[in-house]
C-alpha cells in the first residue's frame, strides 16, 4: 500500500482509539510511524536517484539507464531491498518496541502504527513487487497478495478512508453536542478550579 494511505489509516486508528483511552494517543506521531517502514526502506533510494538526476541535469545531460532492468545497479536500490526486510519484519518491530519501552519507562503506543503498516502490506503486495517479509529474519516466507496499485483497489482504499474519517468526525461532533458547545465535559459541583479540563 502507498505510504500516504498507510499514514491516513494510522491516524484514523489513533483517533478511533482515543475515544476509549484515558491517555490519548498523539495522532501526528501515529501517522508518522504509519509511514515509517516505507520511508526507512525507500528514503535512501529516492535520495540517490534525486542526486543522480540533479547532477546530470546540472551538466545539461539527460540521465539514462533508469529503466527497471538497470535499477539493480544503483546503490540506492540495492540498499532498499535490505532496508525493506528490516522495516517490514514484525520481529524487528517487537525488538524496537521493547527497547523504546525500556528507555521511556512506558509503552509508546503510537509505535503500534508500525506493525499496522506491516499487516496491511501483507495482503496488498504481490510476489512480483516487494512482497512483505513479515517473518524476517526467522523466515523468508512471503505472501502473494493483490496489487495495491490496481486502480480499483486505490479507489476502494481511499473511498474507505474518506468514509472512516467522515464517521469519526460525525461521532466527534455528536460527543461535542452532548458535552457542550466546546466538547468539554461538565464540571461537577465543588470541583476546584485546578481540576478544570485542559483546553
């Protein structure tokens, strides 16, 4: 799935979870971690390709050899294959999540957008285009799913995203109407001023 859709699904999941959590998730960070696996894997590739193109264009030369068959000779593409295994492995995520928990002395739940990304990639990548190595490094098994780039899937995916965000917005407005014009909970009588709900 494309990284924009990953980010939006992570944000939607965080918004939905915040309706039940005492300590709300930071939606922006959830959106970031939702697209992190692809940025980690393909960021160097994009940087190398951009640098090569800019270098050629600065000399007035049209870059050649950027077809799919020639890409394997470019360092950025070679590196992306290895980085993709790291960023799309559930075991790697578990190790990072545990380390961050240890350092922060609490679970950073926004990181769960990372495995959400992986799980959504498993059925939306074919064996011909970056199948998800979700069991790496324990196993090289990859599942052959559908292509996220198919026009019908893109339309369905973004249609579902629009529907989800509309429903989340409606529920937020409904809750705001129940709790007052500003969406705040009513303060109980006798509550001290220092216990007001944060804005």
